C-alpha cells in the first residue's frame, strides 16, 4: 500500500463550523489530490497540488480551500461546512508523470449535521 | 477536459462466469487508462492499467483492452470469485489529473 494517511477517518460536525482534513504521505511524491466520492457521481476532484505551495482547483472546488506547506502534507479545509459537503473524501498521490498512476488513501468520512 | 463514461452501473454475475465493464473517453490524445477496484469502506486500489501503445494487457484473471479508434476501453474479469465483488472505476488523463467514470458495482453470486 502507498504510504498515505488520512485524518480524521471519521468526523461529524455541525453546519457552519470549519473543518480541516489532513493527508500525510511518506512517498515524497510531488503531486497530491483531494477527491470526494458521492453516490452516482463517482470520484470528483476538489483541489490538487503539484508542489509545495503550488495548488490548483478541480471540478468541485467551491466551498473548499487547500494548503501544502510541506511535501508530505496536504490539508483540505471546509471554511463553513454545509450539509452538501457530507461525503467521503479521498486523498491521492501521484508516483509518476502528472495524472498517471494515482494511489489513494483510505478515506475520511465526513457528516455535516 | 476529458469526459469518461462507464457502463453498466451495476453488474451481477454467477461465480465462475466472466464480467465485462466498458468505458468511453472523449480526448483522443489520452494515452493512459487505469482501472481501480474499491471494496466497501476502503479507498480505490489500482488493479491494472494500459497505455496507448498496446491493445491488450493481462494480469492473471484480469485483462484490459483498448480501442483507440473508437475511444473505448474495457475491463474483463474471468472465472469470477466472491472476492471480485466490489465497485470498479475506469479513468483517463485530464491534464495533470485523472477523470473517473461513475463506477460499476459488481456482485458475484455464489
């Protein structure tokens, strides 16, 4: 298994509160990604990073921000959580050329009540 | 950007039979097509991939075929077993990312 650790693995939070999910990798890979998974929508990219302090938006970035201050850590923040952000969040890393050979973490289950 | 469509959304097969999942993509420049398997409560795991310079790749009971002219690729699972029950995703490159199909839930009946 790729060395990816997500935390927390499960979280319940209230609407309007900020939430931060953390992804930590031990592979020293340049590219890191945050995806969300919802029934009927598969995996959709939220944000990704191509280096320290280098990030870009994915297809569903509204309401989310990210930061990458170290190669090994990629943080996803929900500034003010909404019920529509209840989802499973997956961090992923890329071992090869951009967009190729992506490996996923085990996921973070977030419920916004 | 790349658009990936995956069919069927659900697939039920008798143990020992074959399963086939098909995906189409839109960008003719795409050159890498991975398949992922996701078991309940876990993250997607890469099970096989194919690059555009080959038409077929096999790994034990799993094979992937690619038709670049028609822009579609397929996953074939032979001699299905209960442990093959999972959600399967296809994907194709989209700039520096991957675009995923919506997934196929495969159920292997004993």
